[in-house]
């Protein structure tokens, strides 16, 4: 949710937005959210760990449908996006080489504890690298690297201005 603080520019843009139909309002708000997300997405890509580069490629912004908002539990179990509401997700939502990278991003963002890795089926071995084979491996864990949170925090002061500017540009195109 974006709480908009009133200023001269913000007030005039919001007044113009109120005069639009629900459909056009939705398009304008989506454009504003896209404009607000752009610098966040760019910083996420720049600061994401780049072992193979696939995580960086997967970082994208995605407009959330009403059905997806329920599935992702964005607004609580019983609520969903109402007509005229728009939501976007910024992060590793895009498939790269047929795989999603959100799980890896979650582990990097929040870290993992030390844990044991075993084969899924009994009496099998794990292949480690080119020559290593073992029945189980002790993983030391991963230290948290909150690159997504840092990108959001660094751009927090510009989100509203970018949103209002994006909405204003879209309204100018629509009218």
C-alpha cells in the first residue's frame, strides 16, 4: 500500500485521477506503480549476488491479478484485489532457463541455518562436484544478504514522487 502525502503536485494529479473512469484510473495507477518500481528493480539487479547471473536475470516487476493476490495471500485470506485496485510484485518472478529463482532469492535474502542434506530416496548417494560421492552432507548454512530489502530502503524516499510522476504521465496520455 502506498500512502500518499499531499503536496501541490500530488494534489493536482490526484484530482485529475479522480475524474477518470475506473478502467482508466486502474491503467494510470498501474503506470504509477511501474514508475515507482523501476529504480527499486534496477538496484535489486545491481546488488543481487551474481554467481551465475541467473538471479539478476529473474528480477522483474509483475502485475498481480485478483486470483494471484488470493493465492499469494497479499491482503489476508478473505480479501482480494477489488475492481480498480492494482498490485505489483518486484523481485525474482521471471523464469530463467525454465526455472524460477524465488527460492534461491529467499535463501539469500534471509539466510539459512546449518543443515544436513540427504538423498531423497533411500540407499542412494549424493554427487558432490565432479568426483565426490557421499550418503549425506553437512551444509554450513548461508549468511543473510538482504539485497531486496536494501533496494527498497534506499529508494523509499523517492517512491511517492516516482508514483505521482508515472500517474501524471499516463493521465496526460489518456486525456
